[in-house]
C-alpha cells in the first residue's frame, strides 16, 4: 500500500472517530438547527385533545408525537470526493450491500442507540428507508462511508460501524432531533403562575363570590369595584362589558370600554380612565388596579376560551381580585391560589327569587303564556317555532348567538316592554348570560345540543347540569315583574330527563385552560423555520408539559385559519395575530373576507373604507328572505373583523370611523329583518303554508320537530312543485335540518295528494 493511501485512510479513520463522538455525545448547539417539514395530523390524539400532562414534580420528558414529522428530501453533500472510496478499495456490490443494511436495521442494539438519540420506531424506520435509498442509489458515496461499507462486506469491519453515518443522515432529514431539548423547554407549561412576575410581586387578596344565577353575586362584586380608586371588570361577553361600562358611567364613575372590536375612552383627550370594563381576553396583566372583577369563573374549564380566565386569575395586578361564579369552582380556585401563595375568602349567596320545575310539559304551542321563553339549540328550530307562533296570532322576539349585540338588545327591550304586544321569546342558549330579560317560564325545546369535546370532535350530547341551571335560572329574575320562575320542556319525555339533570350536583371544576403565546411560537419557529404555523402549533401541543391542574385548550380554529392563509406571505407575528381573530368559520363569506384581508395586508396595501364597501357591495338592501338575513349577519361579522384587526394594525386598517358608521346602519337593517322574521321565513319557503306549519312539531299534532337525535345527514327528496331545489339549498346552507325537511315533506304530500276514489282499484304494472 502506498504512503499516500495509508495517510488518506488514517485521516478517514480520524473523521469516523469524530463522527462517532458527535453522534453519541451531547447534541450540537440548537442555534444551528434547521426545522424539518411537519404535517398537521387531525387524527392525532396528542395534537387535537386538550392535553393533561405529567405531574409538575416529574422529571420525565414528554414523548413527541412523531407522526407530525415528515422527513426532508435528502440533499447530497457537494464536497463528496467523487469515486475516491472506490479507488482506495473497490466498487461495492449492491446485492451484498443490501444484505448488510438489512442486518443493520434488524439489530436491536442499533434501534436502542437510535432511540437514545430521539429516533423512535417510526422515525428509525423512515430514516433507514431514506439512508438505504441514499446508499444504494448514489453514484458516489463519501470516501469514509464507502470504505466502512466495503470493510463490512469483506468481513473486515463490524456492522455497528454504520451507525454514526446513519445518525448523520437521520439528522439531515429530521433536523428537529438536534433541538428537541430546547423545544421541550419552550413548551413546558407546568408553572404558569410564574409567567406573571408583576402579579407575583404583590400580595393580592382574592374574594370568591359564589352562587347560582340570579343570586346577586356579581352585583356585590361590582359594588366594591365602583368604590375603588381604580378597577377592571372582565366579562365573557361584549354585552356584559358594555352593560358594566354604561352602569359605571351612570353612577358618576368614569369608565372606559375595551373589547376586541371597540375602544371607548371617556376622557375627551383620550387619557385612560381609572376604571375599565372589558372582555376577558382584552384585560391587561401589566396595569395595576385596586380592584379586579372576574365574572363567570367556571368558564376557566372551557375547552376553547378557558385560557383567558386562567390568564386573568393568575396575572391581573390588582390588590383585590373578586371572582364570581358557580360554587363548583371554589375548591379549584382555592387550589390555584395555593400555587401563588395567596389566600382566598369565600362569600356565598342564595338565589334571590325561587324557581320550580313544572309537573307537565308544554306539549303544544297553544299553551303558551305571556312571559314564556322557548329555548332552542339551533337557528333552524328558532325559525320553525317562531313561524308556528306567528300562525297562532302571537308576536315573538328572537335572540340567537350570531345576531349583532345591538339587535339582541333591541329584541330584549321589545320582549321586556310591558306596552309592547310581544310577550313570547324564542332564543338559543345565548340568553344564558349577558341579557336582562323578564322571563316567567323557560321552556326547553330540546335537551340535546351540539358540542365540541376535548379532542375537537363535534357531537350531540345532553346539556349538563351547569348549562341547564344557567339557562333555567333566567326565569323569575330579581327586579323583573315575575317574582317566581318556572321551567319545563316542550315534550313530555324530556321533562323526566330535565328533572334528573337539575337534581344532580354540578360537577366540580378540576382543570384550567392554557394556550401557547406568540412569544413561545416565535421561539419554536426559530428552531423550526421550515414548519408552517399550523404545524408549529401541533408540535407545540405534542411536546407541551402541563401538570394535573391544567390542559392545553383546543386549537382547531386557530389551525383552520393558519392553514387558510398559509400560502400568503406574512411574517410570523402578523400571521399569529390574524389566526387569533374571532371569526365564525361556518360562514363562507366571513372566511373569504378573512382571506382577502390577509392577502391585501401582505401586499402592504391599506384596507380603505372604499375597498371595504366594494368588497361587501355596500349599500345592502333589506333582507327579503332568511338567506338574505344570514348574509347580512355575515357582513356584520366581516365589519367586526375589520375593527378587530384595526386595533392590531392601525396603519393597514385606517378607516374605523367609516366602517363603524355603516355597521350601525347594517345593525338597524338586521333589526328590521328580525322584527319581520316570520315574513322572511314565508318568503324563504312559500310552499310551507301557514296551516301546514301550524300542525307541525310542538303544535299539538303531527310529528315533533327535530330534537337532535339520530338525524340523518342526507336530505330527502321532495315531491311538491319546485321546492326540492330550494329545500336542498336550505339544508346545504344549514338553514333547515333534514328531520324538519322530512316533516314538511310529509305535510306537503298530504296536502298535494288528491282524494282517493271510493271502490276497488285495479293494480297496474309499471
């Protein structure tokens, strides 16, 4: 052997030793790590569920969901020494090489070593497939690897010598392996109390006002809020924040209003007032206050918004924190306060007016009385029942979640007005909080409602005791004209179930929600720059560690928006802000507008008032049918989205005054449409005559209206005129349920069928 060849082999051996040390020793500096391509796995339990993590005193690390990682395409090193390996040894026999590689794959010792480096069975297999393809298909391997493989094929080397080269290849296609420790540290959510040093720097006094609906608990907390030098009210709804804003200013205490879409400062020069009423997501954890009020604390367990209550409870810088909510939250909030070293004082309240469960169901809309409120869990049922009420010569108010706040208040005022002929209310569970209503009796049209579980899966389920009490408690509200409340059901079978639900104790709250912050996601993106925002969120949740008191909130809506605008060039912070926008993803027009807003923003072109008017085709005519009304509601949501973004990107959404002005006009148009909702229903489906609908569900005869159980997703065919195409569109648009459609089909068929002739008939073959 020549001296030159010996020296070359010596250098190669030294390089191999260095490779072995680097692959089995400490991981390299994570700052040079580049992100792998990740994929969103909607069926992964770790990525979709609200993860309950390991105990806070556990030192074990969370196992990542490796199904989220897809290997990058391998890029061969351009510095490979051509065919030097073959010149120094000999060309490799591909068939013999395949046997060697397969023996390496089957060795348990290699799999264990790879697992120590972060390659579980799934990643080990994927890395091996890529490594084998590289070895067998490359025209020229690196000299060191070529010599090692040749030695093994010739019986002069050990098969384990392949491992350092295999690991180098694996880290090229899975670069996240080099920064896994850093990713775990970033996603460690076990001590959220430490995220708020300003709050931990003061000794806060926590007072829990516990009681059922209509017990005066929030009133007592607000009294202390009004007497403080400074204070913040944190509510779950814009309506509640607006109510406290008006009430506080009405008492002579200057108060500002802060919601996602609105900032109202009472000082003429725009200086902040000492008091502020806000939606809970908008509360400041950096501003010091004397008193803070956190309303509806039981929502801390909400799978979508619970993080906002956790943030407020742990982070508000107030000398006194007044917490209002169900008694079921007392023990949990006290336990949370132990983690901050703060004591809690509990004030309990009883309901101010009694309410009872009726011995009989309503069964027919003919039995309605003034002050009745029928609670439905879908807009379709609201349309149907309000139409049936109108057929009986009664007038009703309508309230559901997607209506603008102004329209809800207008309908509530109409129902509460003793001089108004409207004495019946048809509403969804949106009345459960945020509106003062003079209700004598609550009537549940159904006890089943759509819900999203911890895995983000939508399904129908019976309402909980907490939900039933929240809604039923609206009857007989203190200071209304009804001194006692009553609750019943539309259908006889449901009354037994309702009594059972209300007889149970409310399940105690056991966990609080958390959500990754923009800063945490930015740090993730630093290590994984090739990942999409949706993928970053997925892997963050997969790696996150929480103790037994917390869970990671469902992030499906966030991911939905992230995937929608992934192709639009935005910096990470802007992309994150866009994806936190509170939009209704069920409305196609809202989603389309969101996409156009993001695209215009990415071009650095301000979204002017004229641009918005062209987009929504302003001015809009009054609605002629239900579909028109639904579209107006969607346009109102789009204007809300503009205002929401204007407070995050003021220079790009500059015309808030003009947008707010046309939104007020639109609100008036929607109010007019809701006041004439029965006329819109008739215009939507002229084939459904008054008499036919009057005999429908809840009307004392015929089939019951849809109750959410066992509904088929397939729309049946109709045989009356041209109604089939219209009915199909209504079902597709979510304005009509398949069960209600079947009911109408049956009634229309009876009306359309000619009378049968008397006497025997001969059967004819077709």
